[in-house]
């Protein structure tokens, strides 16, 4: 077998023990004489799994009892629309704090349903620092939305912004479960699964119960958080395999020591890589302000862009996958989600030092 260290931004690496266990259980799951993909989502076995996975997630993240946990589909992108549909009354505004490309997408999608107002943005500076402080929310807005970690630009909020009287909505797609989080500070947390949770196809929404009472806008049931909460996220057939596999990931995180242990490990991994970049004498560079640097996604550039194709070819051959930067930014990017072991990051920094020696 030649599994390599996979630095993909998403769909991203999954913990190897999880994949091994899924492999073992693939043909026959829990005495069902069928795989987990082949049984009814309304049957006893899958219902028990769904309950257990939710309980495990609640325990990991410390989700307070007055929050609903929804396992939906459509990705984080569908949430860009579903959030204003559910939380904003017709004609009501919503405030957005922008720190990169995904926040921009969120506000543009929301604009179909709500008067979306950008209250602060770092776009003019090329998205390399947090939006400048001093912004103010409109107290009449439906919510304040922000992107705690910008996957493309590698900009992360080191603190939770103060939303004043508004419910705070966070797109945690690329940072959920990477460290402890105070869920009670949020009205709504959402995340596509394919980075730190499980396979693509599942979208996690954690929403404070009082927000489920908001009428929002006219919409079909399938887009209604309240209807999904009443139906246990099973208004229709859910992505059962993704749900199952995410449950295995939650168990794996708990075995690693939970989110506090994950957080320490992730902080160390990020520090190792940033130190290698900053200590390269300018051969490599990351342009993000130090306080806003992401632990999960590290975009970086070679001093000579002509070396990029050699870097990608040689790193791939050395067992370091998917280091090409996002097309919007170019350069290189290493994503260091939970499933990336510290040894993978050291293998990358060793390769980088060797490459710099040979091409410097
Ligand atoms: N938000 C963030 C922060 C992301 O990183 C991504 C995907 N890379 C998305 C939203 C879009 O997610 P999806 O593809 O699940 O719709």
C-alpha cells in the first residue's frame, strides 16, 4: 500500500484507523448482513447509530442542550442561502464580516434573500489580515455572519467577534473540531463535512433552539431548520454512509484525547510549518499577518514562481500530496486538518528544506 501524506484542502485526508475500520465493516455492518449503506435509515440499527453519533458530537464539542444538531446535505454553500431563508424576515437585513473568498461567496448568495450588508472587509488588502476593528452591527439585522477560518486565504480569527445583540453565525467548514469551541457564543454554527468531520455529502448545522422559532421567509419544508429538527434530520433519505463515517471520526477524536488534545496537536503542527516558512531566508513566504494565520490552511509561495512545478512534481513523488495552491491565489497550500499527523508535517518541512538547498 502506498498511502501518502495528503495535504488536500477538501475533500481531505481521513484518519487511517477510521478508514481501516470502515473497510472491515464494509460488507457487513453490526450483524445486519448488509453494509451500512444498504439498510433503511429508518430501521432500528441506523436510528441507533444516528442517535449515538449526535450524542458523541455533543459530548466532543460540548453542545449545550438548548441547541439542535442537524445533519443536512447541500454543503456549506447551501447554508449560504438557507441561513437567510430561516433567520431573516422578509425585508430584514443581515450583517457580514468578510475575511476572504468564502465570506464573499456567503454574502453574495445571501443577497438573493436578504439585504446583506458587509460591515467590514479585508478585501482591499488582499485578504491577508483580519478586517480592521471598529465595525458596528446594525441592531435591527437578523444576524452577524463571519468565516472563522478562510480556507483559501489561510486567515483565521484567533478570537470570537462580538456580535452585540445579534445571533452570531459562523462558517466553521475548515476549522470545526480542530480545537475546543464555546458553542454558547453562537446562534448558529455550520460546516461542510469534508475537511474535519468525514466524507463530503454531509453538512453539520448546530443552531440555538430559539432561532428555530423564527418564521424567516417563505420556503419549502426541506429548507426549514425547524422542520429538519422535528424530523431528526430525516425529512428525506440522509447521506447514511457519510453520517456513519463521521461517527467513526468522532470516536477517533475522542480516543485522541478530545478537542483539547487536537488543539494542542494542531497548534504545534501549524507552528512547525510556519517556522519552516519564516526561517527559510525568503525562499518560502506566507503573507498573512501573524496573529491571523490559520492553523488549518497554510498558503505559501516560492520566491521564484518558476520553481513551483518542480516543487509540486518532487513533493508528490516524495509522498506529499495535493500541495498546489487554490487557483484564485496560486502558489502552494498545505492543509493540516485533524487527520494530518505531526509526522506528515515534519516530512513536509524536511522536504521543503531539502528542496530549498537544492534550488536555492
Ligand atoms: N466555506 C468554507 C470556509 C469552505 O472552505 C468551503 C469549501 N472549501 C465552503 C464554504 C463550501 O463548501 P461546500 O463545498 O461544502 O459547499
